[in-house]
C-alpha cells in the first residue's frame, strides 16, 4: 500500500512539461552574445569591455535591489538580468560615460521590469527602454561615436567622465556611423565592411556575420519565433527596395538597410523577446511587419538615422492588443462576433 501511494501523483495541468527552463533559455542567449561582445572588444578595445561590465553590473545590482530579501539571489539565477545588461551594452557607443551606463541599467531593470511585477509581466523590452531613456537624457553622449582604430588598452570618448560634469574627449577622434553618412551625406558603406563590422557605431553594430549566425542558431534551437525575424527582414527588404528603385542616390539599398545599424541585433534579440512579443502566429506576423514598416519610415524620414529601437518599442505597446484580436479559436467553438 505504501508503494502504491508513492506512485499516485495528483497535480494540475500541464502534465507534459518542456525541458527548456527560463535559466536554460537565458544562458543559451548569453552564449550566442559572447562572440558579439568579443568582436566589439576586438574593434573598440578597453572601452567596449568597460561599458559591457558596467551595464551587466548595473542590471544585476538593480535586479537584486528591487527583489525581496528571500528572493534576491533566486531572481539573479534566472539569467534575465544578465541578458538585459549585455543587450543594453550592445546598444551603446564604446566611448559612453560609465556612470551613464549605470543609470541606463538601473532604468532598464527598475522601470522596464521591476515596476511591472518582474519577469514575464513587462510590456516593453527592458534593454531598449533603458536605451531610450539614455537617448532622451543624454542625446549628445549617446550619439558620439569612436571609430575602430586598433587601440585595445586606451579609454574612448568620455568613459571616465565624472557624473554631471562635461567629460574630456580622451581619444580626441569621432566618426559618423554608416547610417548617418547615408542619411545626411548620401554616402553608402561597403557591404564587406558592414559584414565584418569595421565601422563606427554601437557595440552591437559590429560584424553582421556573427549576428546572422547567432540568429540561425537560436532559430534552430527554437528559442525565437521564426515568423518575427522573417517578417521584419521581408518588410524592410521590400519597402526599401521600392524606394531604392525610385531614387538610388537618396534611399539606401535593401542590403544596406539590413546590415547597417541595429537592424540585426534588434531583429534577432529584441523583437523576438518571449515576453514582449505576441503569442499568436497571426499576431507575430503583424508585429514583425509593423516593425519593418516603422524602421524604413523612421530611417528615411525621421530626425534620427536609426529607427530600430523606437519601432520595436512602439510595437511592444501594441502586443497586448495583437494577442487579444488575433486569438486562436478554441477547437470545437465557433468564432465569437
């Protein structure tokens, strides 16, 4: 009788559970981000490393701070804070002041995650929300780019600037990003340079090849929904292709649009966020198409050369509506009016 009682288990659905847990998914994402981080360090040296370490520290510290004392270390183990820190760092220039990086990480976790109730409750992607705050609060610092020049051990820009003081531009040189050159000067960038990442920009705008391979790996592991990146890439390609055919001297080519800026980073990692993207197949298609349209519109006619961040955040806001109005009909029930 005792043996039978041990085998009788009563539990609630679901009875079949996926072996992929949140920590395992997060660590898989981290493993794919490591090559991207290493490439950025190769191009930008110590500045890229310091920005990454500060972003991770800020996000992990804020994660620990906003949780109850008995759940602080448990929340750190799921890896979401680490992923947010790495993604935030990849959206920042290598010469960004470290104290601003800390503020961005605090906002990313505090306002982008903790205030919504923690992991799984947030509406907006935390890393992009932190970056959007930094864009609004420190527009000059976040648009000051250091070109990759092979210096590994020197600080860049104003990494060591004191809080609320005008920092000295330590490396003394700045450079425009490929998107800025195309938008304001109509000067295209060589495709090979975009593929290899030997251009100015944020840390995550380096080496498109690595980001493409990372996306393929995450798709093969079924960590991300294939509909979202496919719909974004197709929409951007078709829309930008039409404008390129109209006037190739003003509007960039589809290849340039896909390989430049934060397009690949946002498509692979931010837009496919499991929490802030739609759950239904139809909703994911609409979500991706909306992001693609907004990217092309903002890049071509917006005041800023880049539009990936705002496109994803705007569609994040539409995700609850997409989940509601694209709900799959329950088997055996008629579609409600």
